[in-house]
């Protein structure tokens, strides 16, 4: 295991405070609608409207001041986080995204000062090539341990409350592996369940088989968790830390978005509502989930 609970504990103290100690509470109406006690952690009330700032800030903390940070960002939230953290630390950032990235996310990435490259084709491959040049550092959301450990600070905060199952959206695996690494250390009885989009089940299928499985995604409705091929390092992490995986349909994601709006007054993006959608598949009386993003494309 390349993730370290001690570094997660450090991240929980050192990350930019704007991302820490997000609201976590039980809403009676939501719990009644889901027929279980649900602790929700709201990771949308920060300048990025997503949890991604935690991992990005922790990963950039150790970089020298004269580098350009390069990344790819399929859903757009990670690129926004890298741009924000880079600007705060006096670094430059370049983000490579698919050409069909939602305008709301393009605008928010550009607003951080990052140079945004729209790519017709493989945005990740373009970022890797660009990031190998002198003076540049390539960071991958699904590879770099510090990104998962920064996201694991969510687990540190969740662990102060009572629940027996945590349900977490799964894209590249950084969020769930960070949270699970901490909970398996301090609350080993907690069951960790990942939720992937049925339209993009690559990591869930890789977890089941114990090897990297590429699955072409049907669509990018849940862009924040839509990947076609996981990073190899993500599979053993999740096999060691995650107890189960469930898949949710686009209709279930839409219903979860409506549920969050009706009960919590929150407008989530599809990927941000995946944890809520997954709760319908979980047999437990006391669960926790993370609402991970609110950069919705109103089109």
C-alpha cells in the first residue's frame, strides 16, 4: 500500500483551510426518503465547488516554485483544483481537457489562471507528453499518492461521527482510496462501498477482476467519474481498501440530483450525486456519503 495514514493526518492539518471541516450532518427529510440514517458531508461549499482542492493542495505543497504543473482533467474539477492550488502557491498550471468539456468548467478553470488546452482526442496522452518537458511536473489524479491522501482528510473528519457504511463516488479512485485508507486504520469495522456510473464502469469492473479492464464509456453524463481505463496503481489500492462496488444509471443519478435539491437545497452535478444514488443499493441503517461536486452544466 503506497498510501500512508500518517500523511493523511498531516494533510488534515496542512491543507488550505478553505477546503477543510466542511459541513456534515444528518437531514431528517433525506433520511426519511432513503429509509436510513444518512450522514451527508457537503464538499461543494468552497471556491471550487468540489472536493478536489484537498488533494491538489496537498500534492502541490512540496513542489519547487519554478515549475509548471501539468495535468489532464476529464471532468474538469481536478483541473480547476490544480489551477487554484498553483495560483495560491505561485506556480503555473496547464490543464488538458477533452474538447467537449462543459463550458461552466472551462470558464472556472480559466478563472484560476490556468492555461487550458482543449484536445480533440486523448487529453491525458497530450498532458503526459507536455508534462515531460523540462521545468514541468505532470500530476495524475489517479496515480499520485499525495492526491489521494489529501482527499483522505475527508475520512479524518467523517470518522468523528457514527455510521457503519460509507458510500463514495468512484472515478479514478483517489477519493475512495484516501477515505478508506484512513477509516480502515481508525474505524476498521466501517464498510466502504464505491459507486460508479453504469455508463462508465471501468474501475468497478477492474476492482471485481483484480486487473486493469478498459471499458468504453457509453456517455459522459457523470463526467466527474467517467473514465474508460483506470490507472494500474488504482486497482490494488481499491482491492485492498474497498469492500463493495455498485453501479448507478443516469436516471438514478438524475433522481439523486433532484433528491438533493428537494431535501438539502443543493444543486449537485451528476457525479457529485453518485453517493446519494448508490445509497438505494446499500442495506444498512446508518450510512455516510460525500456530496462531491456542484459544477453542474445547466444545458
